[in-house]
């Protein structure tokens, strides 16, 4: 189906229509070989409350955004490479049914469909596209994923100290490592996690200590790995016999010493067949 639709006029028109709906705020989506396979509205579990979002499934990316006027105007465009996506089916809650998690290395979040059938269709088509793409590129499935943010309304107290009660004046914060809802005192630290951002991010005190310990272990492992090489170079002395054709300036210089929260009204717009 993907090969059949690639580079066809109808596919180009569909992608152009999506670009037009996002307007100047969105990125260009048309690429040689890219195919728009389907679209639909899913409910995304956001920090404050669940919100409807428009999703577009292409053969290599997943695009979603906020709905201003359905079929006419969208904004807040997000583009997720399918190579980075892992899916996890979730149990229903009292508030949300037909849920699953979209996990990536930079961001993970929960969505729900209007029906069980719709969820099966989404997951089936996503998995098919991911498998096809990984086979084509030769990449392995992603194993490291960002923690999903636990919704604000999931707790009225800090999930770390369990003492601070949230209110209008006492704000909720999220640890970027574990996704827990925490108070300001329990999340004063910042830590650089290049996989998520080029800037240091807010983390809770527990995750901060764990990240520091992991960083120390990595540094120690690197030191042990380079120590034999450093010792060998320090112990090496070039020949000083008269038959040497190297001057003193050419002698080699020595190297310098150097808790898991998640478990695993518009209908679906049919896929093109």
C-alpha cells in the first residue's frame, strides 16, 4: 500500500491539505517517498486534563497537534520519527478507556481511542509502519524512553516527600526523569540529560542522587578503561643511542593524567486501502 501510494498525485494532495491546516506554524511534511496513511482524533492525557488532539500517521513519522477548527486549522505541531516509537497497551481507568502509551526517547505520553476497535486499528497500523521502517533502515528498536508525566490531578500531595499539599499557591512540578508530581523543595536540582534537552532539566531529589551515582560509575569505568593505556605510554622511553636520528625536541610527550505509575467524540478516519 505504501509503495503504491508513494509519489502519487492523490497522496501529494492529502499531504498538502495537512500542511495547509497547520499553516505557517507547521513544518513542511512533503518528502519523496512519504505517504499519508491515515488520520484521526485521539484523546491525549495532558498534564492538566485529557484533551483531543488530531493525529496523522505517515509511513515514517507520526504528526499530531491541537485542534482549532477540525479539518481546517491546527496548531502546536509535533513530529515523531516512527523509528523512535514503542507502543504499550494500558488498562482502562475510571476516566479513560481504550488507552495505550506512545513511548519515545524524548517524550512519552498516553492516548485513548473512542472504541476498542479504533485502538486496535491504530496500534496495528503503527506497529506495521515501525516494523517496515526498522527493516528498511536496519536499526534496532529503541530501548530507552522518556518517562510519561503523571497528570496533576493524580495526586494532591508531593509524590516524594508525601507531606507537601498542593494548592493555588503551592505549585506542582514534574521530575523529567521519573515523571512524578513533586513540590518545589523536592525538585530544586537540575541535571543535564542530553537525550531530552541541551539544557539541564528539573529532577526530583531521588532521581538527582541516582543520576549522580550513575555518572560517577560511568566516569570510574572510563578511568579504568583508559588507565592501562596511560600507564603504558608513561612507561615508554624512546631509545637515546647515538644511532637515533631524532632530536630531543622530537621525543614523545607523556599524556596528561586526567515507582512506576503506569502499567504495561470523533471516530477514526479510515486508512487508505
